[in-house]
C-alpha cells in the first residue's frame, strides 16, 4: 500500500458496488471496496459520506470507523485517516504528490 505508483483519492463515497452511505454497510463491504481500489491502483482513500441530517452522518461515520478498526486492509488503505499533508492536493493524485 505504500508504493509510489499508487494513488490516494481524497473523496470516495464507495467503490465496486459498495456504498459507504448505505445504512447496511458491513465490514466485509468496506474490505471489498478497499480490495478493489487496491487492485485498480489506489493505495489510500479518504472515505466520505454525503451530507444528511447530523445523526445520520454521525452513524455512518461511526460505522466506517468501527469497520476500519476491524480490517487490516482498510487500515492500511488509510480509509478515513489521511496524512495532514494530503490536504494540499486535489482529487486523485499519485502518492508521491501527497508526501
């Protein structure tokens, strides 16, 4: 996941049929999305949710955080936990541009 040839995507609402905003999101679904992203050259993401009522957004973020804590691939993908220097970039950038 640390290869300079991978990308870091700053806004991912889901991938490969997995929606991070779905109330039925599972740890397995998050793993599947991270696995597919890695296969397609994305080494890290900032998992994002869409704007909704605050309690709904809070529940979705709590789910993402809990599932990330249960899955090594999601943690390695930095799913939801970018390095502070990543904020200087826009969109999907090569990892070498986020360091």
